[in-house]
């Protein structure tokens, strides 16, 4: 079973991994995206609870128009985002939060 010598000739062209490096970096190198490491505020602070009765707490996670801020922005983990979404819906239901502010 030493059939290994099968000369496989695929694309003879050699323009494979020739990646051009961006030249001319500025002397004062700054990070283009200053991304602060976000940690879920609920995970970080155990005393912070997702409470639908607490619109102030939820105010951080909704826009001024009443829309939910995506967890990418707020840094809330998926687990807590879920709970938060539920809480926000409940809060809306009892008119603590607006559905949509126009
Ligand atoms: Zn979390």
C-alpha cells in the first residue's frame, strides 16, 4: 500500500500566501479599536440582581427609546441577557419601562 508517490500537480502558480503587509505604520502606534474588556456586570457583581421591578438597573441595558441594548455593547453574557430580556419584558408589561419611545 505504498502508493504514496502519486505526483499531485495542482496549481503550479505560486501566488499563495503572499500577503502584503501594510506599510507605513505611524510612529505613535495606537490601537485602532480600543476595546475595553467587558465583563458581564451581573457576573461580576453578585449583588446585582436582575429585577424587573428595578427600572434604574435596567436603564443601563435599554436605549433611551426603550429598545434593548445588544449584549455586545453592554457586555452582558448570554445567560444574563436572557434573564434581562425577560425582566425588561415584564417591566414593560407593568409599565415600568416603555415599549417604544418615539
Ligand atoms: Zn453574566
